[in-house]
């Protein structure tokens, strides 16, 4: 006879459960409890997890381990605009990635680094516009990326065709470049 607790643990994992587990792993890596290789290995298991039980096994040895199933709707960070006019912007390190992000450069430059960021939505849309400027978007290996952009007397570099992991966040990059450049690159996290 199965108990309500055992039934809950074998239920399918929700996107919010995966995001909670990924944030817990990020916290542990930031505190030095996990080295970068272990963090990336566990993160791959989080995104591959089909059930809540599989998720809880990945983080059971960490402080703040997932003990109750949350599920429910996602609560993404508010939409954000990054603007550089004859200047620059950088989003690096640990930050909350919103569901919608707009980046604009005019005679300036910008960097959006998603490698150490916390995703607050399973799907993120980045609208990027570069006029006589440049932008670089760095994505970690596990994230799925979909690109649709155009360069006019400039470039909108398209990422290699390799895919991320099933269940990992999806980043949709849209936009254009006029006499400028938008580059989207996969880059591993630095080992400490």
C-alpha cells in the first residue's frame, strides 16, 4: 500500500521544482559546498529529472534540501531593459534572469552572462538591438538556445547547432544589428 508521501514523490517534476533545485545547487556552489564539476553534473541531473523523487535525490545532502513539492506557477523576475548609449552594460555573476529581457546598444557595448545566473522561468526571451555597437550573450552548455536575428552591415552571429539538455531552460534570442554586432556564445563555467 502506498502512502500519500510516496505517491507525491513519484509524481512528475514541475518546472518550478527543477528551478528550485537548480537554485539550491547554485547556492551550494557559491558557498563552496560543490566544486564546479560536481555542480554541473548535478545540474544536468536536475534538468533530466522526470519525477520529484529524482530531484530530491540530487540535493538531499545539501542544507535547505527540497523536502516538499512546490509545483504551481512560476513567478519570474520582472521584465528588464539594459541600455547602453555611448556607454556599456554588464550582467554577470549571480542574478535573476527575467522571463523577458531587452538589451539595446547605440555606440556602446554590453555583456549578458547567463552562466552563473538563476533562471526564474523555464523560457526566457531576450530582445537584443545593436546599432554601431556590440553585445555578447554567454550561455552555459546545458541551456537550450533558439536564435532569430539579422545583421544589416553588421553581424548577428549564430550559435553552433549543438543543443542543451532536455528540461533545461530555453533562451530565445531575437533582434538585429545595424553596423554593429550581436554574438551568442556557449561557454563553460570557470572552475575555481
